[in-house]
């Protein structure tokens, strides 16, 4: 069986990226071949230096005009979004149908869509006074946060929860489940 190749996209801190890299480090059947970011100051770029993985910082022009051919050159089995804040072009979605997955910090379909990421999601969760929230791992399609759901994990909330406490709980769920679901999907997808 050939080695499966992952490309990871992130815009910020990169805790999910590093967690994914660590998870697959000892698995000879999976290799992270590229970490790409639209933010030259993203901490993710610092995090990955010790892992000897190629990185790329790109601008809107490169993203719109050259990124697809670069992706094609790597022949990725999956493209993983881990805190990546730009919309994926429809052309990519067509070319890599069912091969791009994302993690979202709520139980979709609630609290999803354009502009709903990070603390904005947690703030909306608090305002809605819901009893639970969690994470959703999904295949992406042309609409923000509407793709096929692969996995959800939830946890209870109480009246004392804050944006920060919810964020910490979400990060624990992400760390626990995102790499495992990637692995399951990678070896069972089309």
C-alpha cells in the first residue's frame, strides 16, 4: 500500500496542525507533505520547524491562481483545514471532491457559516444559552460549514462557561478526535 499524503492548511496558532503531525509521526503509511498558511506571522510556521516538513506562505494572488497546480504536484490523498480562515475555491472542491476536510468548533448546523470561527462561535453559543456544544469534523463543499458530517463530539455547558472556558474544552475535543477521524477517513474514503 502506498503512503498516504496530507496537506494541512492553517491561518493561526497551529495547535491542531502540530497535533496531527505528532499523531502521524510514527505511522509510515501517512506523511504530512506540506503545511500552508495565508498568514506569514502565523505561529503554526514556528511550531512545525522542528518536524522537517515543507511549509508555504501564500497571498491571495497565489491562492487564486497558482495554488491548485501546486496541490496537484503533491498528489495529496487529503487536504486538511485546521483553523484555515479563507473560503476554499469551488475549483478545488470539484477537483478534490470528498478529499478536503475541516473541523468546526460547534455542533453544526448550529453556529456555522461565513464569519463563524473561533471566539465568534463561542460567543454565539453563550448568547444562545444552549446546553451543549462541541466539535464537528466534516467534508467541505461549496457552502461554509454545510458539507457531509463525518463526526461530532459534544460536551455540556453551564451558566459559568465563558468564551475562554468553551475554547479550552473545544481544543481538548479537537486534540482527542481530529487526527483519529482523519486517519479513519483517509483509509476508508473513496
